[in-house]
C-alpha cells in the first residue's frame, strides 16, 4: 500500500511514519509534502498513491484547496486537531478522519476501513471521486452564523432582542417562549427544533424537548432521581428544569468546556 503524507509538522510526520510501520507491514510511505502547492506539484508529477493521509490545516491554507487545483485519484484520510464533536458528521462511508496526535488503534482501524472500502490489492488503482465529500467538509468547517437577535411582539409593538440577552428558551406545550437575563418574557415564533439551528451550541444547550438554557443562566446543578439533573436557573422559572437522562453526559461535557 503506497501512501502519501501531507503534513506541515515534522514531529507529526515522524509519528505517522512510525505508527504506520507498527500497524501495517505493507504500508510504504512514498512521499511527504507540507503545503498545498507542494502537494499539487507532487500529485501532478508522480503516480497516484493508493492512500493519502492529509492534514486539514496546512501552512498555506486548508488542504481542501488541493482538490480544486488538481485531480486527486487516491482515497484520503484526513488528520486534524479540530474538536471531535465538530467532526462527528465527517464519518461518512468513503472518508475518515483521525484526531491528532494520531493513535495507533485509530490509524489501524482507518486503514482496515480503507481496504474494505476499495477492495484493496497492491496492484489495484481504484479511482475514488472525492469532490462531493470535500465540499461537505468545507461547508461543515466554515464558521457558522448563529442568530444574533429575535424580533418579538411586545404589546402592540415589535421589539428586537439581542440573543446575548436571552437566558433560556422554553415551551409550555402550546407556545414557545424565552426569558431575558433581566427577567422579561416573550413569545418566540419558532419551534424548539428550529431553534437548534439558530443558537450557538457553545452558549446554549438543549437539556430536554422543551428547554434550551444558556451557560450564564445556570445557577446551581443538583443530582435528580432517574440519573437526571435538576437545574436552578436565573432568572427563576416556575417549572422544573430537568436535564433528561440521555442528555446528562453531553451536558456535563458542555458545562466543562
């Protein structure tokens, strides 16, 4: 199996080479490049490798640009330092990613996945179309714009409320509301599912089907029966604010960031 490594950190290159030698005797590193331009030059002057291990962030930009400059005929496994929760969607059938520093078990599993995917044989040059997959990765890595304000009714008027001023969103089963940090309550004309795409997940967390809380609104956290959590919010609200059992693990990770 002939492999090209695209990586701009010398230590990372050495670790990948060492790990490859440990997990697959047939793995042969036939080239190392450290930038978009050097990779394009290499691919245009060499026979396509069977597999490319490619870092997403290179010294001269994101490696996705390589695919717009030249035809990539090889399968690609991306390596990246991006947060793993941001990359869950990248586990698609024809591509994989490895978090840096690359671990032996994960690299071994990725190579096995690659072999299964293309029915690898040393003499086989299976051409894999990467265009759609690269576009998906680019879209997911673009900084997402989240809702900065909401236009809501206040008596006979419409007022604009900054999202940063909202403590939490909740539903009473019929209507959806939010409360501001200064304890004003407004009806919001979006479903809880629609709000999921509008709210910054770094700041807001959906603790149940009917509640989104901001990190600033959480005053106390208590253990609750059924392996759930009970939150005390500010401003206070006259209904129990419970983190559902299936959300507890992710909630704790979110609070610990």
